[in-house]
């Protein structure tokens, strides 16, 4: 049996025939194993969904109770038998509840890592290296120019700006699921204990993080605040909202954006960002290459992102590597919409 | 260096002037001497050292990285310095600290301290060319990403961060609650790292005095006037004179410690060009500072810029050259008269002093720029349209347009809006075809914004386009988007950052190009080179076959050099 007989890309996503399931399918399927709660990976309408408890909760928050025919919560490390294969979920360090899915069949082990990062994040379980034969890796930041550095020093930069411009509001664009809560947690670690304000689109998911026991300090809704009272404050908002009329309620806002993309100036400028913060929930180049080596896998499948460079790198290291043609991933925040009452003044 | 890098990084993203000012003031306040002084020098363009060539930077990265990965990265980032700064390999685990501290004392044993801005600037001044690559590599090892980016921008002389020298000086002035104009006036006598300046600003010493007998004074420049500007302007408030097509210079004379007259000639950016025009020096025999135009005069007649061109960029100024191209200074303004600084006086007052000064000089090589009498904008428009009969006579071909100067305005450095206007004669216009496009720099790095265009000429295989120039401005932001889209959709070949764009008789984009002048150029395949070409309009309506021909340009060249 070859690895591609166990897992292969099809239009709906990564398909496991011998196990009778898909991983992170982009179209409705009978049985889906889902790595994490971002909307490009976790879609509604599948027959059965297997995922971590947190991922299932996040899907319920986004899509409502009937998002799948049936659900099954899987704990990290728990082994489940599906058809001819066994599957196991391991922490991916990407967001709360995110998992890599290990699929084993007749002595061949494949790890589909979903989105992952190998650096510290106070809001989720740390990434775990899973030894395997085939490692399926993302390549969102698969170019050697992407090196994210310390997230803590980026947060320091934000706080320095807040103290330099006390009469202005700081608006931090961040993906609603994961990034926003991580930035808040990092601010608290840096000693910032003032209330932090939230765009309406982040309230639900952020209180879910708090319910799961992640301390985020005092959070308030930005909605209904007087303009003058927002001077000197920090507000988290979905990236799309930071260039919206919504920002007019803030006094001379400094627009920050917390993302790995902020490493490249042209990219940051295109978005009209004034204070780029290089904080990423995806592994950077050094993280990708170190992880690939650590898994001991002899074969690497590279998906969503800058596949060319990473495939080239693998081959120069003597690893069999190929791009995996999967579409539909990479827009984590696309489906976030502005809830009623947030738009306008 | 890291703190300066952080400042540059932040300034590059901050659009608001007042916020930029605040960032600069905060930097000057928290940074020690001499680093902040060298930073001020870097921001005002007052640093001078031989710049490193991009090829050197490329070599350094090629030795250290996989060429395929470098190629993919460069293509993604679009800027050489930034690509290298981001992908420079970590030399040792301790080298790439993320912190922003300048201090070397705090660095633990074995960690190479990152260079300070002072280290970089003072080293570059004296470093030999062969030592540069190794030194640069060591610095790159020691700095973080932002530090490497700033270092590479600095050493390649490509620091474009969207702040003016004026703003940097204003920030320095704010440190001591001083009027920035005070700094402007004393600026020529100061040099990096400006220890006396900061001491004065912080109230630790007296105001610095200028000891240079022949200082350069920052030049006052004019805005181009638009038709719509006239409505708000009263002709009676302005004086007008011809805008001569030569080289704007500042001729400064002063007495050194022994009382001897020293003379210097500066370009409008403050570059000392005295050595290129030794024949003018004896004429500058009275202490003072003239703002004027360098021209070549033959038999009392002003020659065109093409003639003056022969005297530029010469390594050796031979007696033959001096005789064939006799240099002349046409005086516009007087900034200093002996010990007196005239820059605070009004234009009318300065003009009176200038007339007296030129008369006292009594030198055939120096004369007054004549004023143009006019009572209304209509009269001035008529003079501009026909300089020959409006007083310029046989010199009319060397007239580029008209200068307007407010009678009550002091001499202000930079390009203040309002006191001075330039009203150029209508430029030459041709229709050319877009041939190649290249990605721009800085905030345009994601756009194809540098365009090579050509006109038709008879070639071996029939009609073909020959490139005649390159333009990267003149278009609106909206037009830039349109051209960028066109380029991406009509690329025939890619070479690194350059794209070949379709240019067939019936397929392609016609650009209306405006330019100020033409000259012969053996370096160009077409044999001609344009001065100040810019995109005037996009001619979506015109098929490339109807674009202009090389003969049109050649004819124009003949009329321009005929006299
Ligand atoms: Zn994700």
C-alpha cells in the first residue's frame, strides 16, 4: 500500500478512502475529521463531524446547533478506529482546540497537520511533534523572508506606541478566532491591565475562550463608547473592520494589524496599516523547516501557501516532496461579517 | 542602529505629519549624542560616504543562501534590501536578538554587540572599498531584521522614508521649543553629529555660531503654478523674471581667518561644484552669496542647455573647454552681503541689494536676471508665450518659462507653497508606445510603475519600435492602477522585475509623453534622450500604429540645436 492509497486530494478536500472520511473538507461529505475551528477548515453541512471538543463548540457558535448530522468529540491522544485505519488527534498549537490528525494504516503513518505553529501561545496547547512517514504541512509562510521573531517584542512595540500617543486610540486588526485572544493574553503578560475593547464580531468567541479558563482580564465592548473615552485605549477588531466607517468612532486611530504578513512592507502598506505587528499563528520559515526535520518523515506533502519554495527546500535536503493541490484554504477571516449594530455610527 | 531602525520603520508607515513629528521628537529626546546627531544627518541628507552598489548586496546574499529560494523571495518582496534583510541567515543563536537596545555595555559576554548608528557612519567614512563587504556582512550578522533593513537602505543611499529635511529640523527645534527657522539659518555652519546644536537645544550652551566663511544656504524652490491658482493671486503682489534653462547654483564668497577671499560654487542640493568651474571663481571677488543660474554665453548670447551640457561631468576642465564654453552667472537673488544675512528681508529689499551688489562687482561674467514688466496675468501670459518680443530677445530659446516671486516674501529654504511659482512654457509632447514595465520602489513596489516607451522607426525587418525614454511619474493614482492592470494582463515575457508588455501595431498602450528637452545620446539605441519625460495622458483611444515616429524627435532636435 502506498501513502496516496491512504490519503489523496480530491475536489472536496483530503480524502481517506480506507477510513471512509475527509479531513477539513470544503464541500459537504458524509464524515469529516476537522483540524480546527477556522472557517476555511471547519464548514457546516457534513453528515458526521469528529473534532476536538473546542473545535465542535466553535462550529456550534458560528453555525448554530444543526451544523452537522452528528458529532463526536475526540480528545488529544485518543485513538479511534475508522474502517481500515486508526486516527489520532495531536495538539497543533495554532488556536484553541487545534489538532494535527495522524492517520495510520498497515504500518504507514501520515500526519495531516492542518494549520500549526511551533512557538509558545498562552491560549492553546503547545504543538507536538508526531513522528511519521509522510508529513502534510501547510506553507502559508513558506518563504525564507518570513521569520516572525518574538511576539512579545511586537506587543512591546504596541504598548510603546500607546504611551507615545495617549490622545489616540489604537485599533488592532486581528483574526477573531485565536489571534485576538492571543494578542490580549500577550498584552496581559506584558503587564497591561487596563480594560481592552472589542469589536462586536469578537465578543462571542472571546467569552468562549474565557469560559475555557483562559484569563484575558477585563474586556469591554467598543460599541456605545464615547469617542473621547477611547483615547489611549486598545481595541481588537477583525481586519476588515479597521478600514471601515466603523473606525470613525475612534479618536485619530492608529491602525495596527497583527499578522505574519506584516513582515513584508509592501504587504503592510497595501492594507493601509500604520503599525504592523508581526504576530502569526502559523509557523514561520524556520518553524516549518525545523518541524519537517523533527518529524523524521521521508516524504513531505506541501499545501496551501508558498508550496514552491518549501518543496524546493525539502528536495535539497534529500526529502521526497510534492505540492498537494488543495483549494479553499487560507482565508481564515473571510466569513466574518460585521454584526448588526456595529456598522455605521 | 536598532533604535534608529525602529524610528525609520515607524516613520515609513505613519502618514500624518504631526505624528511623524512626535515620533522624531521622542527619538531625539531618548537617544544620546552622538547617535541622534548622525540620525539627524541621515534624515536631512547631510551624511556623505561612498554608497554600496546593489551588486555587492546581491553577492553577499548569494554566498549565503540558496539561489532558488532567494529568487522566489525577491520576487515576492520586490525590494532587494528588504529581501536580504529578511532572509539573512542567523549566524549564531545569540546574534538575532529581537530587542531594540543600542547599548553595548549590557551585552553579555560572547554576544556580538550590534553596531550603533555612530559606529556605522564613522566606519563607512573611512572604510576602504575592499573592506566593505566583510564589514557589512558582520553588521548584518549582528542586527535584527529591521536593523538590517535600515542599514542596507543607509549604505545603498536608498533611504526613502517620506520625511523632508525640514521636518527633521523642525523636530530638533521642538526639542528646545525653538523656531525651526532659527535652525535653518545656522544650519550651513553646522556639521554632524551636531553636538553644539543639541547642547543649545537642551539649554546646556549658547547658540552655535557659524565659522565657515563660505557656507551653503538651503535653497528656496518654487511650486509649479496651475491655471486654477491664478484666481487667488493678485498680479500686483508679484515680481516676474525669466526662468533660464541652465543650472541653478549658489555662488558664495567670504573672508577666511587671514582675511583672504574664498569662493565656492554649490549646486542647489549643496554639492560643492567649484572645481568644475574654475573660470568663474575670480569673478566672485566680493563677500556675499548669490543665488543664480549658470549659463554658457557666446558673444553675449545665452546658449541652450544642450551646449551647457558639454561642461558638465568632466573629469578635467581643459583651457580649450573653458574657452569654447565660457561660463556665466545670471543673478536672481542675494542671500548674504558681506557679513549681513539678507534672507529675512523681503524680495523687493533683496533685489535692491542685489542690483547694487552686481553693479559693485562690475564683472562681465556676472549679470542681473532682468525682470519682466507686467500689469496683469494676461500680460504676463503673453510675455511667456513670446519671450523674444517680451525682452528676452535672441536669448529666448534658453527661456524655460517665467518665475513669479512675491514681493514681500523672505527667502525661505525648501519649497514653501505660495511665495514662489514657476510657470513653465508648454512642454513638448509625443505619443509613444509602452514597451516594458518595471516594478517601482517603496510604496509602489507592488505596482508596475516605471515605464519604458518607444516610437516607430524603420528597421531591418520593417517598422519597429525603438525605446526613447523611461518615465515613472506624471500619472494619477487611478491611472497607475489602470496601467498596472494592463501590464499584468498583457505581459509577453518576464525578466526579474521587468515585464515585456505587448507592443504591436494594433495591440498595446499608447502613452502621451511630455518632456522638457531633447539631446543626442550615443547610449540610447534611438540616439536621443529626453529631459524630464513624464506620462501626460493615457491614450486608450489610439492604436500603437498611430504613435509618433523617431523622425519627429530628430526634427525637434534639429530645431533645438540649430542656434
Ligand atoms: Zn487556521
